[in-house]
C-alpha cells in the first residue's frame, strides 16, 4: 500500500503529464511483450541477466497498473462512469498477468530448473535474438544517443534502457548512453552480437 504522500505525488504527476489511460495501457502492452521475449530468451540461453531484467521490469509493470487505477478513479465523476471504467481496469489486470507469467518463466532460470533440449529448440525457432547488454568502460557505445545506435546498427531495436537504476520503456532517441547503463537490444544475431562486443 502506498503512503499518502506517495499517492499524492503520483496523482500530481499524472495531472501534470496529462497522460491518459490509453497511453498507460499502450505502455503496459509494450512492456508485457518485451517481458515475454526476455523470459523466453533467458530460458533459451540460460541467461541470469535476462531473467533478472524480467524480475525488475515486473516492478515497472506494477507501477503502470497502479497509475491506470489512479487515472481511472480521477476520470470517474459519477457511479455510472465508474461502472464503465471497470473494463479498463480488467484489461490492465489481464495485461499485468501476462507480465506475471513472463516473470514465472524467468524464475525457471534463476532457480536452475533443468529444461528439456526440445523446449529450448522450440523457443530458438520462434524468437529473434534479444539480450541485456551492460555498457562497460571503454565501450564505443558510451556517449552515443539511442538514435546514434539505431543508425550505426540498423538491424537492432532498443525497447528498453536501464539508467541510474531506473528502467525506461521505449527510450527517447535523444537519450545518451552512459557507462553502467543496461540496454535491452533486439534484432538479428549478427547485429546484436556486434553491439555486445563493442
């Protein structure tokens, strides 16, 4: 349960940003898809970093759902309007459940549960490569913007960025990448491997 001052801050933030429920639901949808991709890749490559990223992104998902609930409450002026908003809250809950399922898949990796090779092969055939790449000291990516990286490596997408301990979904092109940042990079094997080695 949020403390009152935290609730007040969130309400003020939502009002100032003018972010409606539609935008929040879109963010939740994009995030749930990213979490599913990350969790499958975590299982495929037995990658603890990807699995931990899914666990961290679940907290982002929880916050987005909370914001949807707050925005819906602020939007309802009458009991009739509140009733009509129930569908939106159910949709937010359903999307969050997708994220929860992805988190459970990621836990398979973190708990070192054995996976049959046939399962890994099925995932391998279905997914593009996706990795969590930490920007190390001396990396050629440090100092580049998200737009710079997309231009240099046209085969990739960067659906998420962890910077200063905070996750950003769909990071803005103008954001500069720094040492210590974690990029979620998706694309062809060749393009993702190229970024990882820089």
